[in-house]
C-alpha cells in the first residue's frame, strides 16, 4: 500500500491501543498471517514494530492491506475501475518525528529562506507552501493509469506556480519522475519522512490528492488539494482542507485500467485561477 493508506490506519491504531493497552498492535493481513512494516509507523507509540515483537506479550492484528481498504466498495468494483464506499470518512492520522528528522527539516527550511532572500532580498513572503506536483508512481506499470487520471498535469502546476512564486515561499518536493519548475526551492535527495518533517515547518500543503494530503491532515495543516474527478473528497477528504473537485455526472470515475477522458476534462475545467483563489482564501484564514 501507499504512504497515504498507512497514515489512514494510524488513527484507528490509536483507538485500538486505548482499548488494548497491553497488546502489541500490528498492521497486516490476518488471512495470510502477514504483518506489514511501514516507515510511516516509525516512532509511533501505538504501533509495534512487527520486525521486533516481544514474544511474551499479546499481539493484536489490524486487518488492513491492499485487498481490504475501507474506502473501496470491493463488491461493486471491477478490474478497470474502483467504486467508492460512501460510508467511509477518514480521521486524521498520526506521524511521529525523531529529533534528527526535526533537525534536518529545520536546516532545509532555513535553506529555503536563504533561497528566497538571495532571490528577493528584503521582500517578505506571505507564507510558506509545501508543494507536490506528481506521484512517484506515475510511470508504474500497474498503477500508472490511476495516477495519470488523478494528476492535474505539469503545465497546470507550472502556470499556477509562476503566478504565485513571487508571493509565497514554495518548497517543491521532488523525486526522479518530477518535472522541475524553475525559480522555486526544490531540495534534492530527501526521503518521505524528511519531506513530511519539512511540511511540518510550512503553512499549507498544495498538491494532488494522495499521500501528502493525508500527511497534511496528520500534521493538522491547511491544504489546497486537486481532487479532479477520480475520487470524491466526500469519501477520502478532510473538512479542514480546500478540496478542489470536478462536479460532473461521471465523477468520481475511479478508472484504473486506462487513460480516462473524463479525468482529462477535469484537468481542463479546474482552472489555475480556481486553485490560486483557494490558496489566497486559505492564507486569509491563517
């Protein structure tokens, strides 16, 4: 599963730990008798490290895996598309940083301020934005169609950032598949947890629906999130985020087996101006 899925279960794990404080809580597949580790769970007091369990203590397994995600209606879904479970609504998860992660994130955040000052001198920025523009899985053979359908598109992100980069300090989270945007701060060689710790220093998250949206919720950060028309924020969104959704008869389509023309239409209909207006609205309330 992805980091977003791992974050979703941390909220439930916290409730289970309260119910069973003397048990070791692990996440896994009860049918296959498999426990799963995720770096999202590192330092979490409610989730035991399944690689290093105490044989003298009881184990409580939460049955949560790629074949059992609560926001998917598996009975109605097909190989070509997901159907969403309208009864599900996420609770913000939890992520716990180490002292070293805080220290490294602080250093990178300070570097971003130096970047701004070198570019703009004494001009003040209105706030800080943690930006993601594409998934790490966009070229994955199995998951690529899904992430292409969820994507707003590089040209849209580029136009938006070029409109706001002189007002906001933007920290762009990049990976090997990211298309760069000139004249914004983009630290290299950072892992997922460090990226999350950097977001924790920023005012808001800006990007597509996915793992970092759940990170923003876990950190209680405001966010402007592109949902498009693939999945609805009524199922997977948070009420304290600005969720930009394409209201259309085909939404939410959940198409995973092909490139979706409806999702392409969403990219065209959700304008740069709409995203910019939502960013300004969020900062007015901070």
